[in-house]
């Protein structure tokens, strides 16, 4: 009887080891074949009932879907929307397409500033800010909070210890002195230097992400400002004052006012500098213009990361390109 029991125990142990081995093999196999994932790129779609965006709603939907395919294997793209036709979505009522400005600024610290830009009615800004804060809370995305009014598109970071902003930040926070604004930004973003450059004349947005783009801690693309050499010189001078060892690579634009969507907001069509960088890739907007390929190759020659073209077309006539439309969060769990 004891002998039979030992045999059955031996069989049970052997069976357990075999099953355990199969499970381990299967699990390891799955891990090895699973593609490496970077961060998450968020895009957004307005509600279908939004009259302002309705004429380009189909194009906006196509943009989100094709961007998700373009980024596959590198980054995950998710869209804030209630539209079930979007392949990778987060069900939320955020009723806009622009994320960069309302989202937290990612530098050495991630900070959620107040979203209350001068170009938007306070009621609309408050609604979007509350809606996005709700999304952050629901997805357990933790940030530091700031009382300063800052658009995310007005902060360009060198991935080290410098941020560049336009002087609009002083106008938006005129209850404070310029020195107080600078000191607060340094502390909250954990950077050593905050460089202030002049905003482009008559630009309602006054964002730096259409003016410069760092490609290394000391080197940056700088816009040709439609061949306005005098203004470019002012921008260079302001940057060199705070960063004497800065290097510049002029990035030509193919800017056109043709088809501008909103009479109060400059089109961003042809602004290749408004690209999106993630940990692994640089995504460059393509506007269906003859200069697209030339500028794509120029950017490739000047950066160390893979460059991926993303069609944006007429969406850019609304006032922004890839960086404006997105928010990149490097460490969110997918």
C-alpha cells in the first residue's frame, strides 16, 4: 500500500513539474515576442456635436487612427474621445483637439499649470481644465500643481536644466513680478535656467513650440520666421544671453496662410518645427506640401533618433501641428 502511494506521489510531482515548465515556457515566450513599448502619446477628439470642429471631424478621426498605426512598436497612441470608431481610445468627455497646452508640462518635474490663456474665453478654458484634470485623476496620473498660468506649448525643455518660453508668461501672470515668475518656474520645473524670448508679433498663442526645438541639450532647431532675419536675430540673442553655448540649426518653414481656419488664430501649415519627440522617435508633421520630403530628410540628417512622418494635412490650418495636438507621457502604464 505504501509502495503504491509513493508511486502516485511521484507521478503527481512529475506532472506538476511538467505543467509548471510548460507554463514558464509559454510565459517567457510571450514576454520575448511582446514588442518593447515606450510611453503613451495622447491625442483628443471633440464631441461630434461641437460645431467649431465639425467640418474637419472625419479628418481628425483619421489622424488619430493612422497615428496609432504609425507609432506601433515604438509608442502607444490613445485618444481621449467618446467616439467608438476610434481604435484606441479612452472614454472621456474632453471636448477639444488641443492637448499640449492644457496638459502637465514634463521637465525634471511634471507640473500641471493653470490653463487660462488670454486667447480663450474664461468659461471655455475652465471647462477644458476641469475636464482634463478629471482625466488625470481617473487614470491616476500624479502631478505637482501650480497657480501660474502657463500653456504647455509655451515651454520647450532641453531635456536637462533649461526651458525656453515667450514673454507671454509675464502677461498671463501680471500679478507677480517677472523675477517672481522666473523663480517659481525654476523651482517647480526643477531647472537652473528659464530663458524668455519675444513672442511673434500678432501671434495670439505666443508659443515657443512653433519657434524652436531642442535636438540636444545645447543644440536646437530655430525657425526661419518666414525669412524675418531681424526677428530671428532677437530670438537668438535672447537665447544666447541665458545659454551662451547654444547652437542653432535653421529649419525652414513652408508656412502658408492659405486656408486658415480661424481668423484669430494663425495657421500652422508648413511649420515642421512643431514636431513631437518621444523617448524613442521624432514624429514630423506632413502637410501634403511639396516641401514635405525635403524637410523630412533635413531633419533626419540633424537628429540622432529615428524620424517618422505623420500626415496632418488641413488640421494644421486650425493653428497647430503635431506637438500642439498631443501630450506625451513617458512613464504611464499601458
